[in-house]
C-alpha cells in the first residue's frame, strides 16, 4: 500500500496540476484552449470486467502497461488490484478524441467546463489509500469524465458518483453505460450533501478541493470507513487528507501530500 512517508510524493498534484517540461508543453496549450469548450463489460456484484467488443484490438494497451510500470508501480503504488484496474480501464476513452494520444501521460487533461481528468498517479494513489475491496459501496464526489468511477468499479461492488456540471454528468453517465459499467450509478447534483439514501458508504472519494470537510459526507461514512479528500483554499496548494471514521463516530484525519485540485463547486 502507500509508503510510510507520504510526503515523498510531493511533486505530484491533483486535477489542476500542470507539470513542466517539453513533453507536456503541447498538453498545456491544449488545456488552456479547451477549458471553455465543452472497457468494460457487464459487472458482477463483486466488480471486475470484460473488455467490450469495440475495444478488442486496443492500440493503447502498451501505453497503459507503460503507464502502470513507470508512473504507478515505479512511484510506490503497490496494491496489485489497483494496478490491475489502472491497466484495464481505457483512459483514452475518457478524453476527447484529439487528446487521446496524450491520455497516458503523467499529467491532467481538460474535459471542458473548466474541469480536468486527474493525472493517472493521483487516481491510483487516491484509490489505493481507501483500501477498496469486493463487496464495498463507494461514493465519489465529482464524476468529471467518469474515469475515477470506472477504476473504482473494477474493485468494488457499487459506485455512486455525483457531478454538479449537467453536461459532464450526462456525458459521463452515457460513457460509463456504453462501456458496460452497470455497477456505477450517476447523479447530477451538489456533492456537498452526498447521496444519503444510498449510504452509508465504506469509502468516499472527493475529487475537488474543499475548505472544510462537508458534514453530510462524514455522516454518510460507515464506522471504520475512509474518505480521501483535498482540503485547502481554491487555487492554492491544498493537502490530500485521509479521514477515518472510528468507533463511536470519532473522526481522525491525516495529511498525505500537498496537491492542487479544482475548487469544489456548489449549487447556486
């Protein structure tokens, strides 16, 4: 699992991190231009998948394997199930066609509406740290493209995911359905309030930065459950926090690493 010294990962970030170097100059340009624009087969109750017929000859398989080896296993991600899920989910199908050749790079990419798909390392890190297991029910706040939900769906029984941007909620829901992720349920709405009628949850993953942890999410976390959430002011360095709901509803938190995520959006 995650190494004993989480701060060794402090060169990474979340959704709004833009790395430097010639390999990503084009990605940055595309990101700035795109902000304003707009495999899975049937799942069992325990997660797992079968690649759809349309993706049988996957030209990106080698890129995924390289991503897992260099960006994930090479940087401390150890959970074999998480690595397997990251190797299976076709990240290139969660970005626009013009960005697919960059889909397996170690950086976020724009998905429109001022939002991004997190870099692969962050997705794997956040997934590993909540200790996903078959039979679990997980809540995600901030569906975005649906990529994080798809990774979770490979590992747990049920994923509930909420997205506040209507266009993203619809497109992610359609994409996940088309890819066969029958164990993912999507909803458009304000993630601050969670999804009470579907709870309580074994784990919660929040993919946008908050200034404080929403109380409804704490209430919907099972005793013994874990939440991973970026906490801090918008457009400044935040910290990924691991929240543990212990016996008697005692809440403990631990800083894992500095990150920079897009801000948590609320309904107007």
